[in-house]
């Protein structure tokens, strides 16, 4: 099970509706993933500013105090915007340094994402409640991906909710399960990757991030994954410019893609695409096995 | 407890059923309580299990895309989908006719026992898996592992077939006009004799498919995996 959605806006005039439309899509798939949910929204870039999304694990965190210490560590101002149990930290300092400092020095928080464009929010429980509580409806942007989770490989926790960050401005959502994630995690740890959970999807995210940092394009990283990731999956990978979809060679995990002049949408099932404007006349197809489909503003 | 309207069964003419105002359960119950008639279903919007378990001489037209298991277990009824269908279209169909005007997702016609399933577009993976007597005509192409372990019935593909067509096939007959990416274990090409051409001609006509029977190739079981052979013991 699990439900995943992706929405990429071709028509810029729809950017104010991105969150509302993504929320409609996620609500349709709440029964595929009633355990937890999360979403990544891309937009709101300001030159030179890195956004780092964090969430408290169990007890409330004094984000202003965290920002002050983080500012000293990265040698730049850090602004705080609190959203429920989440916070968006904005700084002109280096994102990688800030992320590592937060993981090492703020054990009461999980780091969800970093980048100029990406913002990730997630929670445990009914996806519709999470979407409302974290105000997805009023979030504008260029593209978004979302996930509703039915846990199989690890515990139902906020850290086990998707999307998983794969590096600067990239993230992954996964429908399926991987069978070689423990061995792969050990290899990645030896290469210096940092893990925050026992989740199989986080391993896939770290694997793709590691390959891309070593020089792979997203396309090449996903194609290498066909050899190295053993299991069932439909992945959607969000990037600063767009998103990519890939299914494993057996393609048990469902996926449908629809495209109009205004948007490209991906979802586990068509019913999540049905609420989008003009969906009934969209060009629609099922992604073929072991094939990368990608959309980008740059292309 | 029997449904209050279970008897006697009704006949209806040109009834509109709107899924924006009725649940799938209500629509299906109404169709189960009906013996014959014509129905039009609106606002399917990818809903699952639309028009499942029908057993009557009725025509049901669905104006839109449907989700999983549409027209499953169909008996006698004719169901037409003006859109695409999700996983498991007409699974375990017994008789009657189901036609999708668009594409069908994976496992279309799975375990079907009888009747005719017509897919005007493409079908994805595992079309006709475990087929047991249903005839399927796909005017587009089919995905990988189609007709896996198919026992009886026919699958006609006007386009191409993906990897491992007819893997572990029993007695189902497969006709493909386009290329076959690969044949599955124990599936082989067979001679196309006059009786096969006649059967194919009838199915194409029934499905409203225009195609020359001489352009098709026939595939069937080599019957080598049918029974346990001691010399194959090492392969189990």
C-alpha cells in the first residue's frame, strides 16, 4: 500500500493553488496510507538563503534558542518561522554545515530538508488531519510531492514518514519495500552517510543522494538503483526544478501519470488526479517498468 | 440479512446513476437488484469496484475513468467504460461483455472464466493472468507477464506483447499481431491452421476490431512443464 502524489505546474498562474491541489490529491489516498503522511513543497526562493526544515521528536523545542546557537556555528543570522511542531530556519550560511550541526547538537529534533526551494513537513496519524494542521492548502510554489504511509518495514514515527531528504533541494517518496536495505545501509554508513531512522526508504534516499554527490545525474542515479536496490518500488524524486518517477522492473506498485497544458501529475491511483482541473481530458498513461520519467522547469 | 429490495428484481430503462450523489455500494446494490435495463453511471472519478458482481441482461455504461476491479465477476451484463480502467478490470468475469474504450492497468481479465473482454487501448502488465476461459481482445499492446499460467480461453493482441508472454502457459490460445519482446517458460509459437484463423476472425468481429487474420502469429504451451518429470527434478 502507501499512496504517493506529485504535481508539477506548467502554468505559473496556478502557483498560488499548488498546496490546495496537492492537498486534494493526498486526501484521496488517505485510505492507502492512514499511518502517517508528509509533503514537500518547492517555491519561495530568495537568493542566497538556505531553508532548513526541522521537526521536534517528542517534546517542544525552543527554536529561537536553536537558531541563535546555529547562527554562531555557521557564522550567519538564522531566522525562525515556527509551524506547529515544525520550524523553517533561514540562513545565508552553508546548508550542509547547518544540517550536520543540527543533527549533532539538537537531538530533540529531526532535520527534514535543506535547500533554497524545498520545504518538507510530516506527521503521524490521519493524512487529512496532517494536511490541515500543517496548512498545506495555503502553500504556494512550483511543484510538490506527497505521501500517505502504511508502514511495513519500520515503526510508525514522524521520522519514518516520507518524504526523505536526499540532499540539497532533493527528496524521495516511496511506495513499496526494499529487501536489501540493511546491507546497503551498512555500506553507505561506511561511506559517511548519516541515517536518522531504520527505514528502508531512507536508505534509498541516501543511496540516490550519495550517487548524485559523486557526480551522477538524477537519471543515472535512478538507473544505477535498478541494479543496486532489491525490492518493490515506485519512487518519486523531487528536485529543485521538477520531479522524476521510476518503477522497479516488476512494476507491481501502481502509478499513473497525467499531463495537460497546465500541469503534470503523478499518483498511485487515478482517483487522486481526478480532483485536478481538466483531469478528465488529460493525456494519461501508466509509467513502464524500469523507465525514468522526468519533468523540469529547466528542460 | 437480505436486502429489503432483493425480490422481485426490477427492470429499468435509461437510468442515470450519479456517483457524486450515491455511494458505489448503493449503485452496485441497485444493479444487483435489477434483472435487465440500461444504466448510465456518472462521476466515477477513479472509484474502485464500480459495477461489480452484476448478474442480469443489462447494459451499464460508465462515463469516465474507473479504479480497481471494475466489472469484476461479471455475469451476462454488458459493461462499457468510456475512459481508462485501473488494476483488475473484469477480474474473474464469468460471462457477458466488458469493453474499456481507453487503457486498462495491470491484471485485466485476471482468472476470467467466460465472456468477452475488449480493451480498445493498451493493457499493462499481467493481462489475462491465470485465464480460465475468458476471451480477451486488446486493440493496443500488452505489458510483461501477460497470460501468465493461463489455462483456457483466448488472448488476442493487435499491438505488441511485453516480456515473458505466456509464461507457464496451459491450454489458453494466444494470438499476437505485433512483436513479442520475449516468450515465457514453456510458451512457443505454433502453426496457424484454418480453424485458428476462423476462431480469431470471429473474435475480432465480436470485438469490432479491424485486422487481417493472416498478420497474426499463434502462441501456445509446449506442454513440457505440465507434469512432473524426474529429469527436471533439479530445476525445482
